[in-house]
């Protein structure tokens, strides 16, 4: 994988409502397909995805989403064009 790409989103209340994990982060390949996914609770500050620590900026970007909304971001947490 030449570039780090992520899809981050906050789960809507009706999706997996039983789980305390409301944040989802996907590591994407160069074709925009998820190769690994992690879900976090709102109080989590860091996580490991695909054997590597997630950049803090990516976690912050995911937490900043409104429920049901997502975005493609780079390792700095800034939005990148969709695939």
C-alpha cells in the first residue's frame, strides 16, 4: 500500500445499538476497499489496526463525525477525495 487511506465514521444509533463502540475506522487499500476495520468507544484515545497504531489525528477525525456520517481521511486526519 503506497498511501495510507482511511474511512472514518460515527455509527448511527440504530446500527449495532447493543455495542458501546460507536466509532468505526477502516484501513483502505489503493482501490478504496477496506482491508481492516476497528471499532472504538467514545472514551478510547488510541487503537491498533492491522498491527499498527492508528494515527491520533485519524481517531480524532472519526470522533468528530456526526452520527451516521463518515469521511475519507489521510493519516493526518484531513479529508481526501473519495475513491
